[in-house]
């Protein structure tokens, strides 16, 4: 494999077939790329070749996402603890024992669980619209909190909206003043995935469990303050769910964090991949990683 080739692989982990993308020299510093909802490793498709000459990139699809297996909830518990455990086993199985974490959306709570479980493995954090503070939860979270408080009463309304085509589209566009810059296939492909049999229950179970992430924020913040990992925060300002305050909040725990607010949305790579790639390269160069 040359340094710029991407390979597409699968591996059996925790009774589930996990799909992942891999690129770059294996003896280079590793970046483990953890995607958001309702995306997959495909969200990193344009970023990977921009970094693969210098870094070893690994991007898995979680169980129930992308091209990984989606076992029914009666066979696989869709909780963030369980998904993080599966990704932890995945990293071990393919031989990742030192890495920087790129965390986006759901990648945040999954990656923070990996970090707390194995702090010695984490060389740096790259955080892109992934929340660890209440400051980042905007007005949309009021109805979502109601769902966590009373699932039976709110599930249909919340999940039907959560998985709809319009919401999937707006998750990308947000309040961007440049909607024509966004490729419609970004949300059409995700909506096609969400429309597959079994997805409604899978995604409802996992989003109901999101309440455990919010409850874990104080623990994550304590870990950040104690460990002080080198951290780059890049944040799309047009995100409809995660407010800019979520980016600035990292300074409370990491005064030395490098924070950039970008003219982009929740999936900032949609519109700012070159800028983000340059920021990652510059940030990582300062870490002197082996």
C-alpha cells in the first residue's frame, strides 16, 4: 500500500463485522477517525487523502452504521458504552496502541470513553463539533431531553423527525448562507441508510442512550483538566444542534487548546476540508509524535 492509497477492509469484532477505511504508512503517527450521526467513515473520504502522506488514518463504521453489520437490538445492545467497547476491541484487534483521536458528533462520546479507558494510548485530540459541555447543547435539545425523560410519550415525534429527510438535510446545511455549496448526495445517502429495515429501532435506542453522555460531561471535563491532552478544536458555526459555546467551553478545561470557528456546518468537512486538513497538519506537526 502506498502512502496515498485508501484500502477498504472488514474485521470481525465483538460478534459484528466492522468495515473500515485505512490509508497512510503504518509506521506514521495514527489518527483514529470517529464519525458522527447519521454518517459513517464516508464523512472522512475527502480528508483522508489530504493527510495520508504524513499520517496513518483509520476510520471505522460503528455497528449499525455505514457498511458495518447492523445486528438487531435483541442481538446487539445499542448503547454508547457498548459501541465504544466494540471500537476499543476493533482498535486492539488491528494493532492500534497509540493514536490521536478525531472526534465528530457521536465520535465525541465514543472517543471520550476510549480516552478514559486507555489514557496512555491517546496522543492528542482533534474535536470537530463534538460536545463535552452543556454549553454546546442548543435549543433543539429541549425536546430531546423530554424524550430521555419519558421515552414512551415522545419517541414517535422525536425519532420520526430525527430520521426524516428534511432533518437529515438540515443537519448538513444548518444556517449556512451558502447552501448551494453542499452536495445533495451527502444527505440523500444518509437518508437511504436511515430508511433501511431495522434502523428506526437501532437509532432510537442509541439516541435514547445519549442521555448517558450528558451525564458523563463532568467526568470527561475532569479527565481533560487532569490529563491536558494536546487539543485542536475546529467547529462549524452553522451547526443547528451544537452551539459555538460548545467549542469555547473546552478552554475551561484546556487553556492551551487551539480553537478555530469555521464558516461551515455540523459536518464542517462538507465545506472546509482543505482548511481543516491544513489545521490538522499544522497542529500535529507541533506534537513531535513518533
